[in-house]
C-alpha cells in the first residue's frame, strides 16, 4: 500500500488527536472533517475505540500498517511491558529521532531529510527512515548539509528537547543516550488499547 501524502490536519481531526503533538491541527476546528463533521456524535464500540487508538499512533509516527504490525510483534519479544516497549521501538526510528533532535519541524520533513541522504549515524550515511537506532548512536548531518536553510530554520524553532537525546550545538550532532521512559512520551496515548486490538 502506498504512503498517505494528503493533508495531515485532516487525519488529525479524524482521530481527534494532534499527530504533530503541537495541538495546532485541532485548535480551530476540533471536530471531524467533512460536511457533517461537527454534527456526528455517537459512542464508539470497544473495537472502534481500540482501532482509533491504533490509528492515532500510526498516523503520529507516519508508519504504514505492515511496518506498524511488524514493530508491534518485535516489541512482544522484549522483556518488560509490551505497550511501552512498542512505543520505545517507534521512538527509536531514525526519522523520529531526526524530528526529536530538531533538524526538521515535522516527522514528514525528517523522513525527507533521511530519504535524500542528508543524515548520518555514527559517521555513515543512512537513508532508511525506519532504521532502528541504538542507545549511544550519534546522529548528525553530512558536513555539506549542516547549513541547509531548512535545517537552520528548524533548529531555531526548538525550545526544548527530550531528555533521552543530547545535542551538541557546535557540531550540530546528537547522541541517542537511552531508550525513553514511558512518562517522557505522549500521555494522551493509551497503548494498552493497541495491545488489546492486536491480541483479539
């Protein structure tokens, strides 16, 4: 299945969740898209609630269904809580970490940076957005790309970074220090509903 390239605001409104984690998508129109979006009311079934939660997370990280399920199955083989491990694996994707560092304003922009070969991991070019980074990996941009206008503009907008990443302003490189703790991730996600959805 091809990747969705349409408006992200429409997706966010459909699931009632800010997939950019900024809240901008729902600020003006906090209801579903479409002519009758503001009129539709009704209680979701258990299945509908679980599906909506799954879609929220899938849209947020920009992952297709096959990759999403594969990551979920990998998380099941790890020690610890399945849902938390799942979110940690999604956070460890290279495109997500490029976004968290601040090299891009959106995950979609971060994916493009990686796809176009601007990003390096431990000094080697990596152009696979789903590449799984490990704690200790150093993420940077190719020397010629460190002063790209789009990157400099994105870095200027960064107010605060997550604690599981350290950033060297001078070198414009970051280190993925450790896997994130659950309380450092989005509190509006109920990952146990995703586990229930797939374990039916």
